[in-house]
C-alpha cells in the first residue's frame, strides 16, 4: 500500500467516525528534519564532539577525497 492510499484510507475512516482528518503526507517533513538535527546536535554536545557542520564535513570528505600516501 502506498503512502497516498494509506492517507486516503485514514481520511475515509476519520470521516466515517466523525473525527478530524489526518494531515496530508509530507506536510511535516521540514519540522521533522529540524527536530532530528537538534537531536543529533544534543547528543554530539553530550558526547563532547563538535555540534555543528558534521554532515557538511562528512559530505565534503565523500565528494573531495584526499589522495592517500603510500607507506612504501
């Protein structure tokens, strides 16, 4: 069952029961992303690691890898 089909089914059930319909899929995506970022930052601070720019540094390492030096 797709997310759209599930939403339509939930809306139908809510209408039959006289309840408020659920929000459409995707309306709270940005809010969830911000909450996750805050969660990660909090745990980084508790673990005494830098709390910001961790994702940017990791993506930078993936996109621009440094050449490895040989041990010979």
